[in-house]
């Protein structure tokens, strides 16, 4: 895999050394305020919109009706129209819930078990969020169990037979060959192709590889020629036609299908049992040389080279063409999928833990692009003490205007403790849980809310030091660049916090482009660029470079760490990172 692609996936952006000639600043959308649903006209309009959207967006409608119930329930007792509004909101919620339940049966009948399970789990979360009792009838319980059973019993797990020798398993690896026809540069044509690796995971001919190997074939912007083939380890001369079934850009995974009986099938192990220093083996086709196996050790974990998850670092020899091949242990169990090597740095190679493949495998089997989720938030791992080795949740530092997290009732400063009943200790934990969730579904998020006030800190105060609760959140589709959404929705100076890690507050009435740094996120781009709290900052220009996945800003400042010398500085930030969720 080219060095440039790895650096882009890692989100590493070199700071600009010269001033950029930007155009004028892009306009911003207004903040998204939650309407006052106690107004009869607004309430009626919301209920009408929910009913109209119910067929096209059943779970979003269910979520919006649940928010109405919560809003009305939270009204003071002396609110004269509370009971009328609450009764109507509950009726609407019941209608949306009944519609969702009906869809569970329909999806099961159509054998769309992944969709059925997504609907069933979302319905249960919605009832739990509004505090109503969901009386699960026998037919619904049966439908849910049927969907869950089919969902877990994937064909790939039926191939988990006894151990096989590595020499025999090599026959289950393939060379993935993407023929892109002829490309012409400077009047000269040349054969364009991409070579990668893959491995069979079930007896029906399904193959796992990397998304970047077949990216051109599924890119709607690509208009050229493209054909997909595989070559068996035992027959390097014959090209066997294959097709792409599903792909996941975020995790760099893809599922292929060919109409042959596999000579060998790999079975899954677990990367969770791996320790640093354990021996592993990489199987693939480096430089197109089929049936190559190299050995090494696990060098490290928690390398943030993908946007939402951490990967393994290995020292087994990996070269161009190894991408998509299996990383196995001595028993031949798949521990990971090789996806990157840095040619300029010997022994610096990376693999995707097999747990992530297991998480999205059923979605890859379903076909098409796997879309992951986000709730429109930015945050970091929270620790009770800076010296703690483990986290105690994820602190929300910023919420995007109009995001599902904001509408659900979460606030900056809240600490996410669990998702759907599963504990969250760190940002990596949260991202791993969100990876396992399905987009356009409903999740229950448990949070802790510290109360920051002088009264709460007094010894004789009866005010609790913190509160806790749970909210129902609609899991929106995570775009390729979440930062782009923030850039377009947020006021210009406010987007500096989630994108650059620098919270700005206006400092001049006459000059609306002058600000003061109120806080700095440790380890963020602003911190690494030498900014400090109380530094003066004037925003000269900002510009979005979507093709590069980055946003750039030209600033004038007097940094304390630079002796308050005047300086014009151009900085860049990635539009996607581990800190967006």
C-alpha cells in the first residue's frame, strides 16, 4: 500500500509552511435550535411531519415521537396543557411503535434478518428510553429470536473445522487482480492494474480482501474500465472472474465472490488474545508472487491509522501486493487482515484486527457499502485522575448543531458511560461499540453529568455533585468526512474547537474576527502548534479542501510560547479522526 495513502488514512497532515491564497470564507448555516413543542402550532407541525415520514424513515419517526414524549413528560406539573400534549405524544409514539413492530415481521418473512434485528433492537431501546413497558408478545419474541439466530449463524462459522497446517492453508489464499485497462500519460499507454491478496472464508467461494485493492471498481466517480479476477495459489496462470459483494471504506475491508470451490478455507481466531511479542504469519502475494508466507511478531497495538479504530503493528515482512492477505497464528487461525506497509521504513507494517471483520461480516454479506454511524459529537477519554491508566468514560467536548446527540439531550461536559448496556471506558471502547451498531438505528446511551457550580462544591449543600441518565439517540450515517459537516453547519470560530482543538471566544466588538483562546485540548493540533490559553487570535481565512480531506486556516497571533511575537500561521486539520463519534 503506497506511503501516501497510509498517511492520509492516518490523518497526518503536514502544517503548511507558506501562506495559502484562499478565497473568501464559506458561509455558515445558522445554529439548529430545538423548537418549543409546547406551542400548539409547532407541536401539530411536528406530529404531522412524523406521520408523513413514517413509511420512508420508520426508526427516525419512532425516535422523534419518543423525544416528544420525553419533552412533554419533563414539563412542570402546573403546565396546564401538559396532559393533553403528553396524551397525544404517547398516542403518536404507540402508532410509530406498532408500525416498527409490523416491519420486524415483514423483514423476517423476506429473510432480511439483519434489518429485522435492527428494527427489533431499536424498538426495545425506544420503549426503555421513554419509560414505558413494552409487553413483548409471543409472536414478536419469536420473530426477534429468529432474526438474531440467523444473524449470528453466518456460513463462515460453519467452516471452523479442525486445525490445518500452514502449508495447506496457503492454498486458500488468492491473488486479487484488478485490471483497469490502458492508461495514457504523455502520449504513452501502459497497462493499469492493482494487485492485492485475499483469502477464502467459506465453502461458497467468498473472499476477504482490502477495500483499497478494489476501490476503483466501487467508486461512483470512476468512469474507466475495470475487471476483477483472482488467481489461485496452485494456478498462477489462470484468471478466475470475481465480483465485489460488499465493502467497508472505514475499516478498509471488502468481500468478494467467485464461482469455484475453495481448495482451503481459513477459520477465524481472535486478536483479543494476542499479546505483544507473539509470533504471527502473513500470507499473501507481495509484488504478485503467490503463496508467500512471512513471519514476525506483534510489535504493538492501538495504532490509530484508521479513522475510527486502532490497528496492530507487526514486523512480518509486508510489501506491495500483501494488502488483504490473512495474518494467522501457528494454528492457522486468522488474527487480522494485512492492510499497510511503509516501504520507507523496514519492519513497520500494520494489520486490521479480525474482531472488526467479525463485527461487519454480516453486513458485507448483505451487499453494498457498509455505512458506519455517528451522533455528531467530539470528545476525548475521561480519567478521574490524570495519572489513571484506564479511562472512566468519554467526555463530550462539543456537539454539532442539529446533531442527533444534541437533540437527544446530551450536553458538552457529559461523560458517556455505556451504549446499549455495554460499558465505555475509553474513546477506543466507544468507537468499537459504535462500529458494531447499525446505521439508521436507535441506541440507548448512558451518561454522567457533573454539576459545575459553586453551590455544588460547598460542604453543606444538598445539591448532588453530579447526575446521571440515559437518552435515546438516532445513529446517523457517518460521512466520509464528519469534519466537513461541522465546517458547514457551525459558526466559523466555533468549528476551531472540534477541528483544531482550540476553543475561541470573541474578544472585540469592533472586529468580529478577533478572538481569545479560552481552552486548548491536550494533544490536539492547536496544542501541537504551540497555542496556549489566553493567546490572541485573528482569523484571516479558512478554506475547505475536501479532496485532501482537510481544512486549513490562516491566523494572525501572538503566541505566549513564542514570546508574544507577531506571527502569521497557516495550520491544517483532518476532516475525520478518532475523536468524532
